[in-house]
C-alpha cells in the first residue's frame, strides 16, 4: 500500500532523511520510532504531500505522492504533531471546514459521531483556544478520522497527554485498525509503539536503522536485561539472551540488581549507543 | 476535485472575520488611518483647496476608498496567510485537502475582498454624508472591486513568499505605503515631475485612483481598466503557482 523508495530530504546542510526504503502493508499499524530530530515528522510530511523529497519516491497504491498529490489526498487523514487547529473557531466549525474541504457527505451526522467518539460532543460550540492540550489532541484525532480515510497518519498523537487519556486514544487507534485502515504512527514513547504497532521502523539521524515486529527486534538483541546502579549513580545495563542467563548474571552482582524483559528502548540503545529522548 | 473548493477556504476566513468584528479594536484599526487622512487633509488642509474645479473633499474621498480597499484587502490576507503558514500551521489543512491550488487562492482572495470592501464601505458612508455630489458610478464600483481583488492577490503572494511575520512589514513599507501616498490618493498624479510620474504610472493604485474618479468611460479609463485586469490576472496566476509549489 505504501512504498518508500530511496527517499532523501535535506534542509540546508542538515540531512533529515537519508536513503529511506520502506514498505507498509494494508491494514498495518506501523510505528516510526526515534528520538526528536530523527526524521519521523519529515517522513510523514512527505507521505502526506506537505513536503517534497530531494530524491527518491513515495507511492501510495502505486501513485507517486510528489507527482500526483491530488490523487492521494482523498484517501489520507493526518493528525500532525504541531497543533494546526483553528484556535479561534469552535470544535464544530473546525470539523465543518475540514469536512467541506474533503467533500464529506452527511456532514452533520458524521461530525456528531466523530465528536462523540472522542468525548467532545458537549464542547462542540466551545472555542478551541479554551481547550486543554489533551482536548485539542483529541480534536486533532477526530478531524483526521472524520473522512474515514484509508490511511491514517498520526504524528506523535499522545504527546503531552496524561496516561488515562493516552490509553483512551490507544483504544480509538486500535478500533481504527479493526475497521481495516492502515495507520502510520510516529512516537518516541516506547510503551506506545509496543502497545499499538505490529511493525516498527527505528529512525536515528535520518536513517532507518531497524525494521521488524517489536518482538523480533527485541529477540534479536536479547530477551532480558540485567540492571544495576553503580557507585557513581550510573545505570549499568547488560542484555542476556534468556531468563536463565540473566538470573545467572544477576547472582554474580551485588545488591540492587533487577532483571526485566527487553523493551524497544533497549533495542535503540543497542543499535545507536544513545537513549530515546 | 470540487468546483466550489474555494468555498470552505472563504467560509473559514469569514467565520474568523465575524469573530474579529465583534472586537471593537478591529473596527478601529481598520478605520483609523483613512479617517486621520480624511480629517487632516479633507476637513483640515483641504478646506480651501479645489482640484480641477471641484472641492478637495470630493477629490479625496474616492482616493481614500481606493487606498483603504488596497490596505485592507492586502494586509488582512497577507498577515492571515503568513501567520497560518508559519505560526499556526492551519494552512496545512488546505494543502492536504483534495482541492486545487487555484481554489485555495480564490477563497483567500474573496475573503480579502470582503475585508477590503467592508473598510471601504465606511469611507463611502462618510462620502455620502459629507459630499453633496457623491455617487457610486458603475466605474467607481468596478474600480473598487478590481482594486480589492488585485491587492488581495498581492496579499496572497507576499503572504506565501515571506519567511517571517516581520518580512511582511518590509514589503508594506516598500510597496504599499509609497503607493498610498503617490498613487493619486491625495493629489492628481499629473502634477508630479515627469520622471516621478512615469514611475507612479506603473503602480496599480494609480490606475484605480484614475478609474474610480471617472464619470465617463474614455480612453484613459479603458487603459487603466485593462492594466488593472492584466495585473490582477498575473497576480492570481502567480499566487496559484506559489500555492501549488508549497513545500515545508
């Protein structure tokens, strides 16, 4: 469904994306994981016709996004990282303008259903500027779902949300997958990528350094981590292939040692030597 | 692609405009400059001045309508587009929607025209109240509409090209302000020295000022009308191209 072929994008002397090759299948929830500045948002912007690559191509259902943006726009919904709601309009007006731009039929019903889905129906006539950050993010998600797009691009959808709202958001995204949509989600929250995505691409400094299912990525670096804090207060981590090996290693250490399962941040640290922040 | 793709773009601007109208500061900011000029030059300095046999106020008011329509059509579109593109990022939803760049352009331009016409209508009301022979001829209306259209187009172009909000003030200082003073608003252009007159005749506001004061459609009116239409069309095409080429 989505095919990214040798995409490179530079901003002046900074390389935002370098020779990215990637395919995303229909119905997948695909996660782009990486620290701030890794190139995740740039890739989303290229895929949603907001930016053009310097070289390479992105195609959706065989249609080149840069060459024929008008043909892919009816099939995509975008919730960007930067809040681009009209803050001086009401929630309803924001969705109405969006629905009109996308030629939605039965607009009133659809807007009502979508606002109810994200628990904002009772605030439909409130000016968006008065919304909390969490409410604005839910409205962004609602707007992206309004046209029932075949592909949903969610750029850091849970940024700044409290844990309870974040889990509500995850439920909505999971439901979206059940509806058969493809979801491309960028995040730097490990928990989010593991909870939602059936495949993850890890980006670092504009390069795709790993691509697989979260379990496979974790298995490749080792299933368990032994952690302890040393005398200087520094966290020391060692990855072990099995639980037995991890416990053997822990027995050889002094007090204050913990054994836990590997997560995607451990994968990132193994691949780059840096933390996901 | 929808034939009326411009409408949601226009509607959004109108919803925002309606909210702004409720703020008293907005009305005053749209009115303050032309009314200062009207009081200072029209009722003050111009009290004992006549131009081409008519009193100065009769000459000045059409010029102020042209100037005010230029300022408001241009400024509101330029600022709104610049802010929505660079700071609020609301322009993204137009770019990502299945509508043509020309539709985005048309929606923004029509919204700019409404704002220009709104500000002009207040000066026109003063004209009816203070000048006995003040009328709205078909040429006056055509010049006003065309002027709003032209400068709203210019507003889109500058709003799309500037890299920061401060840049828009630079363009205003170099293009809009000189035009307001030398484009036939306050005195007839033919009174200027030849070398300046030649430069001033290149400015679109000069031709609006000529056309808006015409009572008969003569050769000069035809030339001004043709130049304004040509300029507005070129601006529209160029503005649409800038929107088509938009990339973050």
